C-alpha cells in the first residue's frame, strides 16, 4: 500500500514538473494538495527556478490551499530573490533596456543638457548643440598700440544668430553635463581636454543685430591672458553626481536674454592662438 502511494505521488510530482518547468503559486498549491511534506515542498521551492506571486492575493490563495506558514515564507523569500534561470543562453543578445531620456540618471550622450518643464508640467532634458564655429575678433588694438601695451586689446567670440535655438523659461535653470571617459577626452570640445564644469565660464552675451558676442581674452604686445569679462560672468554651482556627470545651477536668477557656457584655451591651429567651445542658450519670459 505504501509503495503504491509513493508511486502515485511520484507520478503526480512528475506531471507537475513536466507541465511547468518553472514553479509558481499554482505549482505549490498542487504540491500541497498532493500531500507532499512541508520540508519537501520547501526544498523544491528553494532549489528550483520559480516565478511567484507574493502579493496579498497570492499569499491568501496559498494559505487557503493549506500551505503552511513556512511554505508561504519560502515563497515570499524566493519571489524577492532575483532568478538566474532567466539569463540568456550563450550567443543570445541581451534584451534591450529602455532608458528615459528625460531622467538625468539615465545614460546620455556626452554634452550639455538643459532641464526644462513643458506646458503640462513634465520635465524634459534638452540637448544643447555646441555653437557653430564662433568667429574670434580683436577689439581695442589701437588703444593697445597708443598706450604701448598698457591698455589691453580684447578678444571677443562672435556667435552667429541673434538668439540661441535652445530656450528656457526658468529664471534659475538646471543643467546636466556629461563628460567622456578619460580615454575619450576631446570628443566633448574637439581638441580641448574638457572634464569638468569648472573649466567653463557662464556668461551673459551682448546681443547684436545678427550675432551675439562676449569677451574671452585680453592680450598685450607680449602676452595673452584667457579670461572672461567679469561684468558678464555668472557664478554657478556644480555638483558631481557620479563619474563624468555633473549637475550645474546658476547661483543667481537670470534675466531674459542670451547666455552661454564658454571655455577658451590658448592653443595652436588658429590665428589668435585661442580655441573656443560654446554651449549657448536663452532665457525667455
């Protein structure tokens, strides 16, 4: 009689396992109703792949079927443990994980992003294209000559267009800057080694009819000093979120107008010896 019982039990168990390779709540209920011992059911749950419902309804259904508290507790623990059985087979490409482009924590391309809020109150991250090749012009050359170099000539960056294409309505907008790995430095600003927001100046731009401009350097007969116009400079706070990612916020409210993050370095390849990297934006009211 006992052998017959275990034979029937084995057949029932095999039918459960072959019908469902991955155990779930229904499998456990079938095992409980088949009369398997508590220890055996717990062992099967612990050692077999499973996809369990640990919600209130799922737990109530298990208890109603006669499952003990230990069995229910094992199901809950198993449900909260990541399963390794679903790993893709060798040669199978990993599943594509979608990322929210408006979530700063998601992976983003290297560059500068403006956080904006649309009319529905939803946050959007707007990629700021690097400004096109800005012209560099020299001003006050005559003054420098007549003062024998005491008065400095000024280098000004000219940005085409009266207004930046990227606009913000917040008076104190938030920006995120994403920088490349150390091996990829230069892809952010061309030949320049840019790895931190502190290499930029945030400047208000002087608006002309068909362009915007700002001072980026001063030079004498024997010297050239990179430096923005202090009257146009706006202080900002930068917070390192993780490697290569920074949150940047102006320390004061911005008036309606044109602005830019600008980095100017002394380098070769230009007549002025100055390389300019510009990310421009505007504030509207």
